């Protein structure tokens, strides 16, 4: 709802989207909400972004994603 910061699309049509960047001077629509990573399957007729659950033990309160890239092995 506040927009994405970056997107990386895999050859199979899966898109990973980072959202929630907080940066001085940049308006934040949800200043107390941590950053998020979404997954979208562009092969679907009506693709929608689904928030990915981040592993336990990860400090979500300081998660501030700036960019995203993937590595395919």
C-alpha cells in the first residue's frame, strides 16, 4: 500500500519485491511498520503480491530493505 522499493524477477516468472524503506527526508506512510518482502507469481492470470514470512530470530524491528537481488544456482 506504500509502494515497493525494488523488484527482482526470476526467469520462471516469480517476482520478489522489497518494501518499507525508511530514509531521512523520504516520506513514510507507515513509520512504525517494519520492512517487508513480497512474492508475486507473474504467470498467474491475476497476480497478487503475497507477504513472505521472515524466519524467527530475525530482528524485524530494524528491517529496512533497500534493494533486492536473487542468485540462481
